[in-house]
C-alpha cells in the first residue's frame, strides 16, 4: 500500500490564505502526522499528514 503524500505548496497556500481571510491576520499552520488504519480488518498503519 502506498504512503499518503504530504501537503503540496499550493495546498499550504490555500490553507494559509483561508486562515488569514477567516481570522484577519497571518496564522502559520502547524503541520503534524497521524497514523490511520486504512483497512478496518488489518493491523497495518499508514502515516498521513494532518
């Protein structure tokens, strides 16, 4: 199973722009990773950007 890719530069730009429009000031998002079980019957975890 392939890994889930990180956010692209254009996706990060959309996030930053949306936050700035919503709150009226620059807010830098804090990137994190989480582990997901894509198969409910499996035990393998997949790292996913959050």
